[in-house]
C-alpha cells in the first residue's frame, strides 16, 4: 500500500537483567510480560530463556537470573518496548536494582556467558562487547544489569532444563499465596525424577512456592516442557495470571570449575578431590566441618545447618576417605552442595593384647616398651588391631531440595 512502512522481520535476541528487588518484582515476570507485548505487536517469540549466573555475586538481588527472548520482528520496535516495560515495572527504589536491556541481531561470543556463570565480569567489559557488536543497549543507574543481559544473549546451553513459572494476578501481588500443599506433594510423587525440587519429601517442606513479595506463585523444574506441564496441571491454587515455560541452565552444574586445593579463588565454585584429613566437627548452630587434603594443601569444607540431613553423611566421614566435593569457595571454606565418596579409608581400633595365662588385658609398659600383664607379669609385644565396619557407602550425596542452589545439578539427573 502506498505510504505504508515496510514490515521488518529480523532475527534478534533480547536480554534483560536486574529489574527485581527483595521487596518485589521479578525479571522473569517482566520477560513473560514482554513476550506477550511483542506477540501483540505481531512479532514471533521462539524461545524464552532463563540463565542463572555466578551465585556468589554479592550484589545480586535474589537468584542472579537474567532472561533472553529469541524473537523475529523489528529490533528497533522491540528495543523501545523492552525499555518502556523496564521503566514501567522495574523496582528502581532498590539500591541494588540497576537494569540493563540488550538487543542483538546475532549471538555474542559465549565466552562472556561462561565467565558470568563461573567467574565475575565488569560493566565496562559488557559495554565494550556491546559496542563492538553494534548492539542496541541501555542501562539504568549504575548499569550493572548490562552484565547479565549481555551474558543472556551470549548464552549457549550445552545442558538445559525447563521451568514453568506461574505468576499471580497483579491484584494479588504482596498478599499471602494460596497453593494447595497436598497437590504439590502429589505432583512430585507422580513426576519425580523427571521433575524435581517441587517439595522436599524428607523434610516435609514445600520448595517451589516463594516467600518473597514478587509476582511468582510457584515454579516447577524438570527435564522438559512436557514434564513440567504434567506436574503443573496437577497443582491446585488461587486464580493465576500469566504462565511461561523457560529454557534454563538450572540444575546443570554450569557454575562448577575443576580445580585443586591451593588454586581456589574467592567467590568461585568448584569440584575438588582430596583425602579427608581430620574428623568432622559440629560447631555452634549445628554447622559441620572437616578438612580436606591434597598432598600438603588443605581446605575446610562446610555443611551448614540448613543442609539438614546431609550433615549426617558428613559426620560419617573419617580421616583417609577419598572424596570429591562440590561447592562455592568463600572465606577460606568450600560450602558443600554435594559430595562423592570415592573410596573409604580404613578405620581401626587398637587394644592391648590379652594375657594368655590370666585372660586379662595387659597394660602399656611405657612408650615403646610393649605391654605387660599386671597380674602375672607376662609381656606382650603386638596389640590387638580390629578394623571397624563402616555404615557409609561409596557414592554421591547431595543437600536436600530446601538447601539446593538453582544451578546445582540434582542427583536424579545423573552425576
């Protein structure tokens, strides 16, 4: 038609981060709303992706998640809509809320995503990459959200899982949630291990319903859209708003680096193998710890009280056990997410020998002098050595769902 503007239909990736706060809002909710507004503008949303980044970042608002939408449409229009939505919904009152929006027409180098998951990135690094790629981008306040938004559009997920996030009606934001508890346990029983972390059966706790005043009513995590929706359809709750299935890196161990004791850096997460050097100790507050050794290097490993029954496994370790530990390195300790007992050390009891004549146990005759019977004076040289049987078995052990981090791979998905 004469005078009509041409319809632009370009492949693009939209990244958004850092719009939420502990007091409300959720970047995934903003992303779900954005997807619907783009569709209303006749754009095609082909994938919604949720990427968790380094869980040890101190200035994160909650779970350090960024979102990416794979869209076909007009990049200029999509960028304008995304920026307007951030200004409409983001919680700018929070000091740690510093949004970023990125639109690119080709994926960025995935190395930046890998660093953002496993390490730390700077705002200037993200901006340099965006400038070089010719991206459309905008940051608010200190612009820290550009890091996550850039990582999201750079993400390549070698391993991926799914999550359906069910959001509340806006009128209910900030009010007590109403989700039928029994239906959550029924959904877990019917779909585990294809879904996980809906509830914590061992501790009788609901996991998938948040307690913060954000728009999420509940979320179901699993291996595929089909399985998360199978569980979701079993759940009874208050009337719901919009729902979105996300492709995610949750439950993949994407944050873990393989390393040796002595090369660990503060705030990164590792797999580390070593030998239990000292027996576990229980400290104040119910926190358990032990030291792990690799040749002449040692590191403390911590199982904090919120890991509940996982601490019982830690308490059964003994010096000499060969283990692989997984967790974040903070303030000189590895905070355990799971542990593999590779081989059990040998534990023995040493008792004085029994006198052959008196049938009584001898006593020490002094350091290096052997043993002596108090009754008849007979001497013995070799003590009685007995190996103690262990109840702990080799294998993997993990923290319960109530204590699991978003990125930690649950054992139901394999090792």
